[in-house]
C-alpha cells in the first residue's frame, strides 16, 4: 500500500491486512518485489506512477482516465510494450452484463453496421462539492474526463474502436464559474478551472459518427442521465438497460 499521506497508507494496510505500507512508490519498489499494481492516484499522477511500475516489472491496472494528455497516454503504452507487461485501465462498464448482452447481439450480426452512436452522461446539478474534480491542474478536465469517459469507452468498445478521423467539440463553464447548487457540498466558483459541460462530434475513418454530451451541470429535465445509444442498419439499441429496436 502506498499513499503520499502515510497515515492513510497505514490505515488501509491495517484494514485489509496488507503487510507493507510506504509513503512513496519509489520506496515500495526498492523494498519489495511485486507482480502487479493497481494505480488509483489522482489523474495527474497516473503516468508517472504507471511508468515506474512497468519499469519495475509489474503488470498494471490503472484507474480511468488513462492520463491527462495524449502524450502521457502514449508514453504509458510505450513503457508497457518495452517491458512486455500488461497495462489496462479500469473502464469497468465494458464488463457489465448490459454491455456484454448488447455485444453478443452485435457479434451475432443483429445490428448490421453500426453507423452512428450517441453518448450522454449528464447531471443537472452535479458539480462535486468535494475532492479535486473542479481542479484542472490535478484532474485534467471536468465531466468528460471524469464520468463521460466511461460511456465514451463503452460506445467505442461496442463499435470495435474504429480509427478517429476528426473531432469537433465545445466546452463551457458558465454554471461552474457562477456557483450554485453542488453535489454533496458546494464548490468554490473562483477555483473552478474545468468545464461544466462538453459537447462533441467524432467522425471515424470508416464513416461512422458519435455524438457526445457530458455535464456536471446543465439546465435539463433529468437529474442525471448516463447512457449509450447505438444506431445500426438492422437495429438500434439503448445499452442501460439493454433494449434493442428493430423491424423484427
Ligand atoms: N473506475 C471508476 O469508476 C472510478 C471511480 C472513482 C475514482 N476513479 C479514479 O480513481 C482515481 C482516484 O480517485 P479518488 O476519487 O479515489 O481520489 P482521492 O483524491 O480521493 O484519492 C487519491 C489518493 O491518492 C493519494 N495520492 C496522491 N498522489 C499520490 C502519489 N503520487 N502516490 C501515492 N498516492 C498518492 C492521495 O493521498 C489520496 O489518498 C482517479 O483517477 C479517479 O478518476 C475511478
């Protein structure tokens, strides 16, 4: 167990019967030999810790999002390849019964080609009033990187990760900068440096497209919404819960 806050490392080690705890990963790798590590630091530190773990011969499960920049994500992938170790990310919705059920139908050819998709991860008033979620320096971004990433990954996974042609997007911080009702407490609008909503359109090289909406705060009807819609030649689907729409 490693935590820069040694008291927390000690608490968790004792709670889960872990024989060792340290205040830095350097100290851990110097003292013990490990097969695999799970990296759950704030986003900003994923790359540094993951690369150190891979260079120390460990397989790695890293929390989502992989990194706060494309360059860091690529460095992490390179380190995994160089060391011949497995690097995977905790984008766990892929393993859900809902996603696997839809995937079975896709693999059986029930959808034909899936040419479009819509990803929505929306909160009406859900700017977190705790943690580092509103701090771009540490978190790397707002709702898109925190919650949107789960459904974006789900949609891309179900579409078999087509190669991206281009992305067009816009982000806003109108509510975050103004202040208001938060989620479990209130945030400081003066220190709000992430987006409160993000809207995007992805065009893939195979001609398919994906619309994306993600928010911590947005003036909408529902309190929160989290889903993927797929539009195929022979059928469409909503993933959560899995419902398939076809002419059958
Ligand atoms: N997969 C999911 O659904 C899911 C859910 C929640 C959080 N997460 C991810 O988990 C990560 C952590 O989120 P959180 O909400 O638990 O954050 P947190 O701030 O509550 O906890 C992070 C912990 O990391 C420690 N830490 C900071 N820098 C460190 C370092 N260099 N080395 C060791 N420890 C360090 C902090 O002291 C803190 O205890 C984030 O990347 C987040 O996106 C994923």
